[in-house]
C-alpha cells in the first residue's frame, strides 16, 4: 500500500510502498477514508528532533505521518467492543492513552501520564491506504462520511478542548479572540458560536481567512497588523478580551494575545509556532493565566462528533488524492490552503 513515510529528522516525508499493517490484540485495521494535513506535520518534518524536544525520544522512525484520521473498520477482534462492527465508519481519536492513570480515569485522556504516542505522532498514522489503531480510540460515525469527519479529530478536537475548558469564563458579556483562522481556528470559531453566547473576534493576516471567519459567525474580523490590539480594546469597551486563543504561537501573535488581555483573562497557546512571551510582574494584567493545551480527550471527540452529526459545525475542506500529499504540504507551508486539506487514498 502507499504511505507517506517520514524517515529522518529534518527531512521531508515521501510516498512509498509498504506492507499493509497487522493489528495486534486490542487493535483494529482501518481502511483510511481521509487524513488531514496538519501544520504540525511541517514542524515535525522540518524543525523537530529528539535533542530539541525530549517528548520525541520514544518515536520510532520511519513512521507514516497523519494524525487526523477516519475510515472504515477493515479487520480486528471486536468482541470486547459491542459499539463497533466490521465495515463501520469511524474516526480515530488522536490520544492513544493508557486508560488507567489518574488523568485517564478522570477522562482527560489527552493528558495521560503514560502515553503520548498515537497514529502520526510517533506511530504509523493515516496518510496511507490502511492504518492500525487501538479499538478503544474509535468513535463510530452515523451519517458523516469519514473524509469529511477526519478534520474533527485534530483541527476540531484541539479547538473544542481549548474552548470547552474556558466555558465558565465565556458568559454572554464576554469576548473570545481567535488568533489565526486556519485549520484549527476556523473550527474554534464554530465551537465558540455553538457552545457560548460570547462575542467572537478573529485576527488573521489572510483576507480569505477573515472572510471565512465572518461567514462562520465571527462578530469582528480584524487584519493582523499594528492596529489589531487597539481594535480589540475598542470592541471590548476598552477592557480587553476574556479568553484569547492563539492558534499560531509566534512572537507577534503571543504579543498580540498579551496586549488583548484584561484582568483575569485566560490566554491559551495552541499553535506551535515556537514564539516566546517574556513573562514578569506587569507583563500581563493581574490574575491572567497563560496556558498551553494538548489535543482533546476521546470523550470530547465523541461530543464534537455529535455536534457535527447534528449539522451544527462544518470543517471547511479542500480534498486531494493521496498521490498529491507532498504538494499539499508545500501549499500548506505557503499558507495556500483554506480551512483543512484532507488526503483521500
Ligand atoms: Zn495536528
Ligand atoms: Zn493514562
């Protein structure tokens, strides 16, 4: 089968022929229906290595990329999983957690103390014709086609988790700022719209992204430039925003997040752009929190799938055949993808 293989740190992955994998006990073989191309994969291919990021120690290369996956169950022992059946369409949760540590027992599988490897994240992923995944990570689909559901598992889930943990702050008189309306940000706008009644402000450098943000329900759409922080203050009665979600994570966007904050704001850094924020007394208004998040839990993925099955959120997708995967990542690098690119084997 064809698979997009990442063989060496700081080198591009390539489409190659590899054997169809065999599922181990507890795993199933998935016939991939669609796999999203994520900006993180560009960081994985071109910037990361185990020396700079200790979390990468356990990664086994070569590895098939693709951590945003959906398809149909092709084979595997499903006796212990009565909610699954052969041939059923499913999405694959990107958290392949241990199930028994304290965070897992609390349902926070994305903060598992034992396991942060998953398909496309240290183990073979879904930019291939087939992949294996633990049966416990699968959420069945009712009406959604797998290729349309694939972006829910990362672009959707990571955004959903980042928003959901801030919901107590997002009262109808509150404001959320979304910095970066790309693959993740365009989902965050919809999740904010569906889960809260707050004002939604979006900042992006791309006119196309801002147009889409407005269509998806953002109330104020601002070009990212020298005036953005002032405009955010104006739109919040001079006070600043309650929640700021930075989906980019470079110096400039972190600075904008800080300038947009008010007292007791929550700034959530999701984008792995590698920027820094100088933190000292007075760097932020009093009692602001600055946090990072990682993905979302498998339980949250089930909630998000329900939202999508109910036709209340829609990943904006550009679809491509798997053969074009290398050029899709080049386009992603040049910011030429609107919403999410999904590869279909
Ligand atoms: Zn990703
Ligand atoms: Zn665990």
